[in-house]
C-alpha cells in the first residue's frame, strides 16, 4: 500500500481552509453574548466579531457488532423486506450533505406516501442548531487487534426514528464521485439512510436495521463492485446477492470453528504439493476466462500482457548480451529469448500461481560467470559443467518441494521481503548507472576530448580537419537524455491517474500503457530523430547454434562433483527468490482469492530448469519486481484519504494465466524481429526501463518509506498504523537493522570478485534467524508485530 501527500482541490479543502481562516482571525477578535432565536426558542450564543459562533456539542460513541447473517434471521429478512421498496439514487452530483439528505429523503417519503414527515425527519437526522452534522451515524473503522486507528470515510449510515411514517424504509445514495462532507466524511461515496417508526419492536429498530446494511457495506470489495452498476434494479440485486453470499461465508466459517488446520510435518513428503494442487485445480479453467470476463477485464489483460512483454524481453536481451560477454559467445541473446519463451509458457500453463513472472536474472548471469571461471581453471568443458550445475540445482529444488521445505517460509516476514525487494531496486539502478558511466568514459572523458578542449581554449588555427581530435560527447549526452527521458515519461504516465486531466478511464489507460509508450517513444527519438548520433545497440545478430547438448563423455567425475558443489548455493538462491516473490504476490494486501501454491510452483521451477539445463539455456525462477508489478497491472486500485495523505489500496485482482501466457508467446514470436527492428531500441532506453522498474517497485515498500522518515519533519509523518502504535525510537531502530542487512546484501551482491557471490544466497537465508532470534532481543515483540507482522 503506497502513500502520498494529497494536494486538495478547493472543494476538498474547503472545511480545512475555513477552519484555518477562523483560527487566524480569532486572536484579534472580540466576543459577545447574544440572546437569539434558536431551534426550540430563545437561546444564548457566543459570537465573534467576524460572525463565527461557538456552540457546545455533546458526543457519545459506541461500537456495534456486525450482523450475524448465518444465525440472526432478521438480517436476511431486513434485506428481503426493505430492498425492493428502497429508494436508490445513483451518481448524484450534489456536494452538500444537507442537499444529499434532502434529495434521498424526499424520494423515500414519496415511496412511503408520507410527505408530512419531512420536517420531523430533517430535525431528527441532523443535530439542532448544527445545520450539517448528522445526529446518529454508523461508520466503518480500520485498525489492528481491536484497536481503532481511523474511520472508513467512504461510506456512512444515518438513521432516524419517526412518528409519522407507516413502516421502515431505506434510502441509498451513490455519489458521482467521493465528496468532502465534513470532518470524518472527507471521501464519502455511499450514504445509506434508515427510517423507522417509533412503535417498531427492538429487533426492527433503526439501530438494528442499520446494523444489517452496515454489515453489507463494510466490505470494500463489494462497494467497488457497486461502483460500476448502472441501473437501480441491478444495484439492488447485487446487494441481495451479497447478503446471500454473506450467509454462506459466515456459515462455512462457523462450521470450521475458526480453527486453523494443523500444520503438516515436513516428513510428510509431497503433502504440500498435494494441498496446493487440491486448492488450485478447481480454479484452473477460471484462470483463463477470468482474463476476459468482467468490467474492464479485457483492457487490463491486454495492458498487463504488453507490460510483461516489454518488461521481460528487454532484460532477457540484456542478460543474453551479458552471458555472451561472460562466456565468449557460448551463451547468447537468442538462447535467452528462446529460454524465456519455453520457460514462461510452461510455467504459465502448469504453475499454481499464474501471476508469478519467471525469467533469468542478473545474479544468475553472474553465477554463470563463476561457472566459466571454474571450467577454465580446472580444464572442464563449459557446456558439461553448466548442465551438471543446472541439473544438480534442479534436483535440490525438487527435493525442497517434495520435503515441504517451503514451510520454512513461515519465518519469512515482511522485513526480509522489503530488504530483498529494495536490493533488487538498487541493483537495477546500479546497472543503469554503470552503463551511463561506461558511455561517459568511452565518449565524454577521453584523451581525444581533452585534446579538443585544449585546442579550443588555445584558439589556435588548424590547417586540416585531419588534425582535429575526434570527440563524441554528443553520444553521452544523448545517452543521458534517452535514459532519463524514458524514466520521466514512463513515471509521468504511470502517475497520470492522480491528475485531474482527461476522463478517469483515459487516465487509467495512459497509466496502464506507461512503459510501452515510453520505450517506443524514446526508441524513435534515439534511432530516427538523432540518427546521426552513433549509439550502442544490442549485439543480437547471432547465427550460431542455440541448443547445445553436451557430449556424454565430457561428464567426468570431476564435472559431476563440481556441479554438485556449485549447484547447492545456486539452489538456495532459487529457493529464496522463488519464495520471496511468491510471498509478495500472495500478500494479503493484494486480496487474492484462489489460494497459494508455494510447494507446487517450486516443483514446476525445478522440473523446468531440468529442461533448460539439458539444452544449455539460461536458468529461470520467479523475479522481482516483475511479479508484484504484474499483480498491480491486473488490479483495480482505490484511493483512501487520511489527513491529507492518499493511500492506494488494491480492491480486486484478476487472477488469470492469459497475460503471462500471451506475453511469453509474443516473446517467442519476437525471434523474427532480431536483429531488426529490436536493434532500434537503444541501450539507454533499456537502462531507463530498469530505472522505471526500480522506481515503481519502491512504491509501497515500507522500508523505503521508513527511511524517508529520517529526513522528514515529524509533523509531516503519514498517519500509518506503525506511526500511531510504535514509539518513534523503536521505528528508527528497526529501520536501522534493516538498513544494516541491506548494506551487507549490497556488499556481497556488488563485490567485484565473482566467487564472493556464492555467499550471497547464504547471506540472504541468514536473515530469517536474524529476524526471528536476534532482533526481538532489543525490540519488543508487540512492536515487531506492528512493524513486521508475520505472514499467515
């Protein structure tokens, strides 16, 4: 969940602006008492010179329980009896609370045929002498472990008990857009009004009836579904359907008694995979048609597919170039693309969690460099050693799946996920900056350029052009322009839905296609508008054999033993990367409903890498930040406002295989686009893509947010749950622990000596006992639970 400061419009900030105006004028104002006419006779009023009046407001708050639709028969009876005759107004454009209540009240009283009850209803619904404060309301709250932290400002229920109406009635208003209706109701979209006769029995009172509808509207996913309904009848049908669904959900929960199934022991071999398959197979067909059916689903699927295509093929080409350089051309670009196609298609069809994105990564490319060094040093065939390491790695990964080793991930908390995710963002940034530095060293900071500067400064005349030093500083400047321009355009479009320009649907579409638009735009600028400037391009003109089957005779005992030793650290890297990516995708914040598949996906990755190892193609596993960004690309996102800060909340994700499958098919088809037109994509545009992935992945990372707190005024801290529940000193201590671990990860990850990277997976794995055993020694567990809740 990301948070940002909101710059309010005049309407949204009107209450705060008015309050600040009065506060600024009070110190120099005088007061006087007036005996004036009030709602129920003469009253005393304390008045400032500017006309502002002081009044006394008595407030009494209480909590009410959700209606138990499974056992309280009145819940469904209320829905059935009241919904058909309820007054529903969709997309009302009023911005005043009093006008909104006036509109829905008139419609409700018309249905009741009781127009004379209007004055009594208005005087009962609103506090006397207030004008715009509702007397009785029910509103949702948000908190942790029974502690209320904030109000859910997107909906409210108001109620009144009247003497002049014949029966109960309900009125429901959906505003055209969230409106600021006053303190505590700054982003209200739904208003439900309940009217009840004064002689009604207790189980049918205004409070009990309000409980029924409050239980239904408390679910943000349900309210999001209601946003797209266009007719009143369909609106009512969805409320009735949600009530029936609630009965089934609560009944199922009661039958299970709320007990968590006993954790299976690790020695129940294959038990985890069996449970994963049992949970996911019933959804297999829906994984396909869920990519086409539903409001905005096809648009989201297409945009997610195009996003994955660009986000996967360009890094695959880059890592292919890196592999080609490290192996002397034994592995290359074409193999990386074909490996991505094979692995991506197989995984998208067989995996339990299809939202996971798998591909080769920079650590794998560096590990391949280690294999090259070992093969050269010990006189072993590279292809044989590569296959041996890959097969042993796959065997270890398969054993992890069979032995239910993924159950160790119950010790994986948000802390480790955030550290590794931020490390990946730093790695992408470092790779991009390295390329920029190399280009500047090659074209800008050269001896020829220094001689050219001396020649210009000396004002000497030159007899011939051949004596003028050749300096290509324009190459480096264009490199910087394309890299930063790609980042700027992509992030600008990505955040365009936060602007007031164009319609909401068009803003959302621009955000969905931010990456491909930026890549295509700046590729055109670099390759055509600046065609006279020479830029480095991908070395993708490969014609050699892509598939390499090692000769059996090359598998000596030395090769087999070396593969066994080198395969184990690599398997730990696979184990941690795969599970961290799965854990972030399956985060409760994403509200996925089809279940997890840790063990089975580990088995699929292991078997998949057997195939890749045999043909000497780059290995693959789940990657960050592609996997969480894929989830976000398929999600409906709502905004929640609190104290001027806007939180992005995922309310629904389309759990489909289509985007992953089709994007990898397109990558396979792109083999025909090598070398042209893919070589029109300059390397600085790829670096801009890396920076874009890093910047967008940082959004929602609580470690990054807490690091920024160190440079902020305390008054500017966002109202996060940990800010409210954990002392500031403890927050900074926990952040310091994470930064220390992140620093160690960067040291081992970026160390120039290749062999040191073999320790990288062990270092990452060691963060689990550090978090569970060491950090609780100096930070209390009650604070750790808030800062770093353990995944269920």
